[in-house]
DNA sequence: TCGACTATAACGAACGTTCGGTTACCACAG
DNA sequence: CTGTGGTAACCGAACGTTCGTTATAGTCGA
C-alpha cells in the first residue's frame, strides 16, 4: 500500500467528518490498517495527513481549476472551463472541499492568511478573464468575487442539504450567465 | 446567571470552534462556570446546548430574516430587507451561522432532512418575492437559489479568509442587482 | 538476515459526564 | 429579628471512555 493510495482512502473520512471528527481510529479503519501502521507512513500523525491532504486540495485548485487555460479560447470559454473543472474537483457537488472544511473548523493545519491570499489570487485569475471579456476592472473584480462566492455557496448548500443537484444547477446558472 | 445569558456566552465558542472543537471545558470557561455547573443548567450536556443554539439560529433565520415583511413595500424592497437582516444575523460577516457549521461537521444535533426542508422553504419565500417582481416562476426559483447561495458563499468566504468585508461587499452587490 | 511493513497493546492526556457536597438565597414559624 | 428548612446554584474531584501517540514485536519478501 503506497502513500498516494493511502491518501486517497483517507481523504473521504476527513471530507465527511471534518478535521476534529476524523479520529485516527476512523482514519485507520478507512485504510484497513491498524492505527500504528498509519504512523509508519505518516510519522507526523493526524496533522501530517490532514496537512498533506490540504496542500493537495490547494494544489489541485491551483493547477487544475483556477487556471485560464486554452489561451486560444475566448475569455468566456475559459471561465466556463474553470466552472467545469471546479465541478470536477468537488465531484459535481458530492464531495466537499477540504480547504473550506478545515478553515471553518479552525483546524490546526490551517494557515488562514495563506488561505486568504490564495483565494485572492484565484479571484484575480477570474477577474482577468472578465476584464479580457470587456468588463471594466472594478466590474471584473466584482464578477470574479461573485462567481467564487456562488460556487462555494452552492457547494456548501449541497453539502448542508445533501442535495448535490443544488450545486449542479448553480454551476449551470453560472455558465449561462457568461453568455450575456 | 439565567439560561439566555448563558446561551449568549456559549454561542461564540460553538461558532468559533464548531461542534467537535467546542469542548465542555471551553464552554464552561466561556461562561465562567465550572463544568459541573453547566450540567445543572443543561442536564442534556453538550448536545442539549448545541441543540438549543441550533434551534435558536434556525428560529432567528425563520422569524427575523426570511420573512417577506412590509407587505406595503415593493418586492425588491422586501428582498433588500432580507439581505439586510441576514447581514444583521451574521453580524456583517463577522459571526458564522451555526446551522452551516454544524451541518458541515455532521454534528449529532443535526437533522439533515429537516435542514434541507428549511432551506427549501426559505428559497420559496425569496422566489415568491421575485415572482411578485415580475419574474417567471422558473426564473424566480433560480434567482432565489442564487441569492441564498451567494449570501452563504460570501459568509463562508468571509470566515475562511477572516475578511468580513468580503461578505459586506457581496451583500451590497446583491442589493444593487435588485435594482435592475 | 535485513528492512519495510503491519499488529497488539498500552501510554498519558483530554474528552463528556456524574457524584457528593458546599454555598447562596428565600419563605416562614417561633 | 432570629432560626430553620428547602431549594436552586455552584464547584472540585473523579468517573469511564476515547483521543492521538508510541513501544515492542511479529511477518514476510528481497
């Protein structure tokens, strides 16, 4: 059992129960290993696991979601692509974002200023697309902030109510709105 | 020290640390009482306290926020009022919503189907306003869902980054959008 | 035989909870 | 006014459990 397999088995437990709710016993059970065996792979214990998964989530958002890929495409297409990739990231609203989850619990693995910077950077990426699409700078910033808010709000809503479709519908609305 | 005072002292601890993170020791410390004394007021222990606070939050959203008050006002003014009252509810983005927090941790005090119903009802209240404002039923439903998503998304964002202004700005944008 | 891996069993600390008993307060009989 | 009884409020100390962690030892392919 190698490390990336383990992490894949561990992630859902954190995503389901949050940092505090994911006990080492539960985490070990999720992998099929004994608690002590987990410590062989992650000597830093629970904090190390959570830290790796958190960095993984941020990295994924950074490299797979909030990138204005396809320079040949129109700004709108690039924005739509980001929405689609965020949708993939959260499994169409079925999986929650560890960054949001850990941040809300004030988990010890969270570096809040860094998270704030990260989200600001992602908003900037979005804003640049909106600007390239003809929005004035201020309007572009507003639209970018709105989009991130809506996506995360929809994801939160989907989780609260256990209705992933609430996310899918919101994502669709966001994309439709780009066509104006 | 009466019960409502106690609850007021206890709420911030839950709001800050979440259900799992709010230990009885912390809760007791927040009130200045000993742990045993808390059990005098709340024999049901931590679950009872969290349950009361949760019901309080839902009740507040129900009776103070998502009510189409002021029948004489225009639908837009009523929607704007709800945004304002939600803003008050979350202290301009500085306090988090216990419903959202507990729901995300899958806290034992949460009845997810009930929460889902509750939010559906609130979306309906909003949708009726949008309809009264001339939107077609489907468009009204979409607008209502978007508004809730955005408000909660902005609140989540504000908490994640510890920047309440992200919420205030979003609330302002929502209100401006009503004027079209 | 060695090193990577897993498991059993236990550790101290913190958890939520309960017990036994002390204080503070107030009604009321003397 | 004093004294007595009852009750609500409160607390220190401990309960049993679970937490995250670790010491120790066994398994097994190379």
